[in-house]
């Protein structure tokens, strides 16, 4: 696996973990651990009146019990409820599985972080049970596990990811399909084109994009001239401007939602690819389009001191 493919997988993982909720996240979590540990990890589900006894998964070699919390889509998480769940889940496991439990870990999909009360609760459990090991497995920890897996398992979990060789073979038919889909989504409501203006060369660093996105935009920039020529030759002369205006508006909306630069780029990328697994060639087209939009319109900020008056 080359570096560019790894960066693609980071984006795909981030989108994946943001799109699986509730039991779907628990299933994904267990599948990841099955790939990582093989038969050593036992997936657990409730059985009738027996339930699951406070165990969603068990790593036999270490006696580690996993409990999972999959946030529901768009549901606000109450810190008191979450802290109470940590306490109740541990008490349930401690009451039923004491003889086999040496560690207790709480997996979750809280991509924006846990409330501090959850941290305090886990620390309290550590203090009260000094012979056991405790921990959280959040999105960052799960990403580390996923990205350590061999390519065949990554393909199974996340689908294909474009390589450096793929990026050198941009297929304009994928650009056309992505643009056509965008124009259908934009519709007549965004008929007025935007004013495209030049952008300073250090825009990537100024906007503090995470390193993997810096590399992906840099790689996409190699195909940016082809995208620019595609728009210049498009039968509808204002197509490029309309797409730029639409993305500029979407960028502003995402920024107002408080998303971080990498999360904004993830969302803009998904707007180009759609949700779910996409082909490597479509990923290359999406990154080429993002590089064009990054350079040609107002997605992300310009350093005022570097913009020509």
C-alpha cells in the first residue's frame, strides 16, 4: 500500500465512522476487532433472557471485555445518561463475568469527543478496581487499528482506495459524471455564477488542513489543469462557476456548523463521491475536482496578506 492509498483510507474511515450509528456501529466495531485478532476475539450478542451480561465482545487472550456505545444519528447525547451507561455496563459485567474479566474497555463513536464526566467515571472505576485495566476505544483508536490491517482487510472493511498510480491516470469520464450529478443537485436555484479569483500558493498551510488532506490536495493538483480545461470547454460556459459557487456556499455552511478543516474537506469530498464505497477512478476525479475548487473558488480561507488587491 502506498502513502496516497493510506491517506485515501483515512478519509474513507472518517466518513465511515460518521455514518454508522447505534447497532450498525457496534457491528462495525466487532468486525474490525475480528479482523485484528482473528479467533481470539469473540463477538457477543444478547440471547433471550440471558442477555449479554454486559459484554459486546471478548478478547480471550487478555480477558478483555468490550462494551460499545453507538451514538444514534442526530441524537444529542446527554452526559449524565452516557456516564450512567458506563457505570451500569461495568457493574453488569462485574456482576456476571468477574471470573473471566481482567480488562474493561468502552468503545464509542463520539467523533467530537466525550464529556469530561465520562472520563471522570472511568478514572473512578480504575481507582475502585486497581487489579483491572480500563480504557476507551474511540474513533481515533479504532482508526489506528483499522489502518494497521493488511490491504485485503481494508478492502473488505472500507472498499477500494486510489493509489498513486491511479492518481496519474485521471479519467475525464469520471469528472463528467461527478459534474453532471452536481449540476442536477444544484438545479436552477444557483443559476448566477460566482466570481473566480486567484488564490495564494500557501493556502493549504494557512487553512491548517490535516497532513493527509494536504497530500491528497497536492496530488489532486496534478490533475487540476485537466479539470480546468474540462470546464473551459464545457458546452455550458458557466458550469465551472456554478459548481464553484455551490461549493463556496457549502463550505461556509459547514464552517458555521463548527466543523474542523479536515471534517469540512471530508464532507465536500463526500458531496462529490456520494455516500458509500466508490471506485478508485471516481476518487481520483473527486480529488482533482476538489483541488480545482480549492484553487478556483472560496472553499477555505485566503490569507488576507497574500491576496492581491
